[in-house]
C-alpha cells in the first residue's frame, strides 16, 4: 500500500500564490507544484528567492526533485519551473490543453518563436493519466473553466486544485480569461467535490476572505460541499454561472497578467533575446477613442 505524501507549502505574498513541495517519505522522490519566479514589474527584474527556498528545503530533506508541475498557465505570477529544471533536471509537466492556450495567446503577443504544440514542456498530461512520485500514486484530473488547460493533481488523498476553487469562505476562480468558461468551471468543481468527503484539497491562491485574519490553503471536499460561498451543495449550474459572470465583469485584470501569460505559455521561459542581447516582454497596446490619431 502506498504511503501518504509529505506536503510543505510555500506562500508568496506579493502574488498570493501557494507553491507546494510534495515528497514520498519512503523514496525521498519529490515534485514541486506551481513554483514562483519573483518578478518586479516596475524594474523588470527577476529574482529566484522563492524557488531557492523550495530547493533548499528539498536539499535539507535529501529529496530528489523529479517534477516541476504546473496546474495551468498562470496569469498572476511567472513560473519558476525552468529554474528548477536547470538546477535539478526535473521535468516540467502541464495539461495537454496548454496547446489551446498557446493558440489563443500566440497571436496576441506575436510570439512567432512559439510552436503551439506544447513542445516547450517536457510532458503534457491527459485527463485520467497516472504516474508516480516515488511510491506515491498520482492521477491527473482535467478541470477546465478558469482556463481550458487547468488540471488538478491527485496525490494519494491530497488534490492540488490550482485556481479552480479557493478556500470555502472565498469561493471560486474567475472564468473570464480567453478560453475560460463558467459552465466548465462549475462542472470541474462538481467533479472535485464528488471525491470522498475526507479528501484534502490544496489551494493555489489565498487572499484572506473578509473576517479572516490569516492566510489558509488546505481544506477538504466535505468543507467545500458544505460551506463554499459560491458553489456549495445545492447551488445549480445556472445560479453559479450567473453569479460568476456578473462577478467577473467587475474584476480588473491581474497586475502581472501580460508578463505572466507570455512566459508561462513558453513553459516559464522568456521570449528570445533581441539583436542587442536583451530579452523583452511584449505589452500589447489597445487604442481607444481618437488615440490612434495622435500617436
């Protein structure tokens, strides 16, 4: 019988992101889920302190990091997966529908260097695929809606749900990004909440719900069924879609949306260097009113 994973969470407050170091205690094999690169948008500089903290923890525990796993192409932080791969030889994995996301965003950023077939990643997981982290059994669940490519990783009794839903008192992820779909999001959440009630769910973001003073990122299927403020048991698909659509219409774009997406669809790599040896991030400019006439 397989054992239970050792799970250590690392919280990046600037992006409200939770990354996870998941290890098999028997074999010391490990995976890092949703790692963060520390990107300062004002200066255009990148630091590695968050991924270094995770790698240091793995080294101190004598873990061998085999995987850098992404739940999706994040829109709020840059992925640290390439750095982990460079330092450990770990493979970068993501859901196979990343190809759909690449096809959506390739023309937006004029990313002519990008082959929209997912080849920048080492492995594209399909729904229902199984693999192991040491002796730990992992099942991949395709949970689209937030984006077309979202997947959740079920590691024994623990599920890493990415942005599909948040803590019960905060609710669910937005579904208004290109390719997002509130109907799909509802069905993905219902797939997750159909798991046994004691199943542990690990959340990728937390923003402190009103009235809560501390960050939190671990809950259970039972708690989500009973208390999720957006999608607890009894909420119909129509009710959820109406709520989600109205709520999303009022949300601003994430601060790091443009830098994040164009790197994360490249498996965390920056665009190729220009002739001067410098790498640049693309910021598409949308003209409104008569702005075209004066620029």
